[in-house]
C-alpha cells in the first residue's frame, strides 16, 4: 500500500466531494445530474467538423422558476426562453474562422412543454442540444459561451470537453466565457 | 567600471563564507521551487499518459474517481464489480468499437495481477496513443500463461519460460498462494512509463480457474482441483472490476455515458477518464497552491538572507568603498557594484538550483518510479519552471537594489573619510 500514500491524500480530499455527488444523483432518476441553482453543465464533443453541445441547466438559472407557468407573465417568460434557446448561435459562438453553422437543435423540458414538470423534489431542468457543422475543422479551437448575457442568473458553467486532444473539464463564469480545447 | 570588476571579485572572495552560505540558501530554495513544479507537472502528464486512448471507463455505480484510480492506476481501494452480462452487453452496443474487461484483486510479490482478454494487447493505448509493444514473447494464449510489465520482469529478473505462482489478494507478505496452479511467463512488455509496467497480465479464464476451489478468500478444505481438470469447468467470469471502452465516434461519448447510467439490469456508471482527472487536479489545486506558496516563501527567505548579508557587509566595507571612490569610482559605480553582487549571487543560485534539481531527478527518479509509479523527467525546464526561474531572478535583482541604493547614499555622505 505504500505506493499509494500520496494518492490516499488525494482520495481523502476527493471523497467528501464525491460522496456528496452520489447523494445528489439520487435514486429516482438514474442519470439525473446535480441540480444546483445558478450552475449549469455543458458537454462538448468535437469530432472533425462536427461539434456537439449539450446544455443541462436548472430552470431556475434560465427561467427564474421551475414550475409550469401559472399566469400570463410566467407564460410569456416561458415563450421567451423557448425563443432564446432555439437560436443556438447566439448562446454559443464557435471559433469564427472555423465557419460553423448550426445544423440541429433540440430542447427538452417538461415545464416548457406545458407539463407539470418539477419532479417530487420540486426541481425542474432544461436540456438543449445543438449540433454545429464546421467548414474548417482545423480552425475550430474553442467557443465563447455567450449565454451568460442571456441568463444573468447563471453564475457557473461546468464544461466537459472531448476532442481530438483528449478529455478535459473546465469551468466558465460570466467573467470567463472563453473555452478552448 | 570594467576596472572595478576584478576588484569586486576579489572583495567577494574575501567574504566567501558568508556569501557562500547565502548562495547555498538561495540554491536550496530554488531547488525546492523547481522540484515541486516538476513533480506537479510530471504527475499530471503521467496520469494523462496512462489513459490516452480510452473514451470511457465503465464500472458499478459509485465514486468515479475511485473506479478510475483503482482500475487504471491500481491505487486506492477496490470498487464494486460489474456483472459479466453487463460487460458483454456493453461490448455488443453498436456505438462501441472495442472493450477491454479488467479484473483486479490478486498480486505477485506486491505487483498487481490483472485479468483481461487479448483485446488488451490490441486496443490499449498509452502516451501519445501508442499501442503496447512486446520486448520479448507474445500475448497469452493458453490458460496458465502470464505477460509481465517491463518493471516486474526487470525487478524480479524473470524471463520467458519462467514459472511463477500468484497470491490471493493485494499487498505485502503472508498472503495465501495459488501454489497448485503455477503460471508460465510467455511475454514481457516494453516499458511504457505507466502502471502497465508494474502489472502482471493473465486471461480472465485463468483468474477464474485459480479461484475454482476457493471460497471467501481461502481454499476450500479438502477440495483441490488440479490444473489439468479446470478446463472441464465453466471458466466464464461472473464479474469484472471495470471495462475500458473505445467508441467508434467521439461524438457519441456523452450519449453513451447516459446510456450506461440508465442501464436497467444493474446500477452502472461510465467515467470519462480525462474529465475525472481534470476534476481530481481541481480538487488538489488547493494543496498544490499551498506547496507552491511554501516554496515561494522559502525563496523569499533565501533572498532576504542574501540582502541581509550584503547589507551587513556594507558597514565593514565602508573603508573599501571609500578607497574605490578615492580611485575614481563614481557613486553610481558603487551602486552598480553592490546591486550586481546580489544579482550575481541570485543568478548563480538559480543556475545551481536548476542543476541540483536535475541531479536529484536523475538520482531519485528510478526510486520514485518504483515506489510511487511516478515518472520524473529530467529534461529542459518547462514553461512553469521557466516562469519560476524568471520570477526568482527578478525578485533577486529587485532585492539587490536595496544594498546598492544604501551603498550609493553612504558613498555620497561619507565622501573619502567615513567616520566609523
């Protein structure tokens, strides 16, 4: 066991955080990610000229509430969010020189679909998937997360990137919006 | 000024003990700073190298980091196993290009034994996506055959054809032996600089076979199945520790991760090894920061000592400086002389520190690799180390301005006849 002495320190440091992670995952929804207000997750897969983005956010961060709309004001907010999420190029801007075009958009959310949403724990999420097709894959080196301007309540974006250079995790904030890989 | 230099060198030589000790302090602090930077960088590179070709590591649901550290780096504690049926279903998924099942738990003289399939030698990648190469022999084909990592073969002096026995469980002496079923060494892998070097590889069926007459971690009394007969039994493994997965398309990795998390027959998880490592480094960032701060403080202490020694010598050297002035040295020459003395000691300390760090890495590298599996490289300093060196030099030069300025003021005030 002596081999792992320094790593045991690492493990000791890491365990509380991971145990916490387990707790958040819960058992009701097998792969439900952590639901922390103000924080969203972004998954980025780069494969040649194809760029796949998947945004998973608590509705609170992008909408302000997590239940089905109850009045006209909330209905208007939902309609506005639908419109915002539909225009993926305004939320995420890949390297300009790469000439990326939004090819496919998919938005999944019970609340936005008019269903009661908000599971037993009273929380609701939205998932938006975007696929870009890029004309110059060599020049595709990163993206700017512009969605912080659209969603002022979003304080943190935890990003996982998978590209030809490997896998990495990054964190973006309203003050640090540039992601490179 | 040019005429001053030989005199300045002689003056410094006259004070060689105090200056020498100061130089030693600066050297040691620079060695510490550079050594920590090297360790940090090499630890990150080493971990990243070991998982370069794997898209996902699949295991029983639990802590992602624990699964990764145990299955890929053979560190920390064992995690739960996943059923062989799940591993087979995973391999059959249309998005999956290849899978490598891994089963850990046994050892041989402190080195871990890994049960796997021939896919390991075909698909496993390390470093810059390099495949595994054989230094001698070939992959295992028969049941009781073992392929050794480079370090196992070198440290234990094994060659192809050697017969060895495995121990049940991990760690140290006094483990029960699988003595009745010895293995023949059929292959030795070329060095990789990853945990592969410290691993013994056998087939999953062989791992099953040596545990046929075992139960609950001990041989079943009175039951002994000789090696010739094990083939009559079903040697399909019941479970494995983890499965390394390579995908046909990178774009599918997150969808595959969700697919695994939603797997109905048992709770599973799929870990992106690179992402999990990034998260580990982020968690360790605080500890790294503390180490860096401590080494930076050591450098600051070394430089403070340097300034103190030069300043203290100033009082003894007022007569010397007055003589220099009498011989035509201007006050700014005096300033330069003192500032350069401090700067030169800093520069020498930085260079000696770099040399000492390199000597230490070369000298201790093999031991560190054997004990901790960490490969230290003694090559040209990386950007992090160059920044650190630059910072030390800048700080040393700035700090040396202080004695220079004091000498300048004194030489103006004292003129030719210092009152001591």
